[in-house]
C-alpha cells in the first residue's frame, strides 16, 4: 500500500505554515484563516486571508489559529491544515492517499497542547502523525550533524516563541522556550508608534515596519533607508504619515531582545561544562524569521563573546529539517515521537 501513502512535513508556525512534499516546499502561507461569523464557513486561508486581516466587516473575522506556537483555536487550525494540504498538487488516484505527517512543535509545550496538534492533523485527514521539536528540526535544517557527541546551541526565533536549545547525541540536553518572538516585536512597534508618534497602526503595518527598518541595535552596517508609516492620528482621528528609522525601531524592540539575551545566558549557564567547551568552538546558530532582524547576530555576539552564525534561508530552516527527518525516518526515529 506504499504507493497510496503520501509523506508530508509541516512546519506549523504561529506566523507561517510551510509544507514540504517530495523534498520541495509546496506551500508557504501565513497561518491565518478568514471565516464567516454567521455560518462559520471558511472563506479564505493563507495569503488571501492575510489580505483581509484588520480590514473586515462585522460578518467576517480573521483568526490566527496558533498563538505562542500552540493551537489556540482547534476548529480553525483543523480547517487551515486541511485547506493547505489541498494546495499540494498530489497526483490524482482512485483512492485518496493516506497521509503520513511529521509536524514540528515548540519544545516547551505541554502534552495537552501536543495532543491538540495531533488531533487537528488527524481531523484534517492524516493517518499517521509524528512530532519533532523545533530546535531539533532547525539544527537538522541548518546542516548540523545532531547525532554526533558534540554540543551545538540553536536559537530559533519564530512568530510565537523563541526556542533556545543545546543539542548533542540526537537529543536536547537543555532548552529554554520563551514566548517572546516576532508577534511580541510587532506589539512593541505598535506601542512605540502610539507613545512616540501618537499614531495608531495595525498588526500588518507593524510587521511591515519590522521587515523594512527593523533592527536589534542602532549601530548596524548598511542601515536601511527611512520608512513612511501610515496610520490613524490618535488626537484628530485623521489618517497621517510619519517617518521612522531603524534606530527608533531598535529602541522599541530593546526590552524584548534583552529578554531573549537573558534566556540565552540562562541556557548557557545550565549547559554541562564539556558541552560548553564544544559551544565555544562551534558557536551559536540562529534560525527562524526573527534571526533576520538586522544586527541581532552582532548583538548576541557582543553579549556572549561567542561566534554567531545565521542559517541560510532562516525562515525555512525548521521546515527543511522537518523534511529531512521525514525522509530519513529510520535514522531519526528516536527524535520523532
């Protein structure tokens, strides 16, 4: 029955969901669903729903089914997974294929939350569901040989959580999972714009600012040009434009980045001395969308005095690792539960 089994790897992220099938990224969509309030019917998923976010009338609501790396809305998550699986061009056969999935999850989630991920995938049509922890998937995706007796530190800054883990011999020796990541950065930018510029902006605009002029420190190489922000003036209620630069955003994000730095230092303190010696040699690896923040690698290097490497294509490192784990299922059996 092997020909009727399709194996897919899913990086079920708070901000984006990526699906790998046949070693290729076939779906890369925002984790968001648009739903009709009256009937509960799903209108759009992914990019189409993202376009509606913050612009809906009272009969349509947009839902982000995942918050902090875990499923917050079971019904919406199940529909989202189902619709995204439909986006894969699976060759039509007489029988619907049995789906075998490997899904990656944050390392700090509870058994109840794990169960919710499995149930959502099963409701969406999966016959077999296995889970792998995000830092492990990120390490495999970066190209680290996780089965070696060498310590490696991986920091995966996603949309909902930042995962900091020390990995050796195919296991996580210690890990720290904090709910400070991309979403928190967006909230910091929204708050800063309100307090400093008296302007109200939405989540999507905050995300745009982060991408265009986001920085972890004011002193960076190749600073980006200033960015025009449009929003609603809090005093007059009239739309207005303000101009922001990277130094302002670095100031806005400072308190959240300090918390990530504290978690990194805490994870280093908990690391056994032999593995600390390895990490001094190998350095720290950054993955996830948050690692694209300008100057973040430099800032962590200044704080820890260790080499910091940013993964190539960090947004997809976790998904790539999940795909490799799926392909080499026998080799990584004990990493996948």
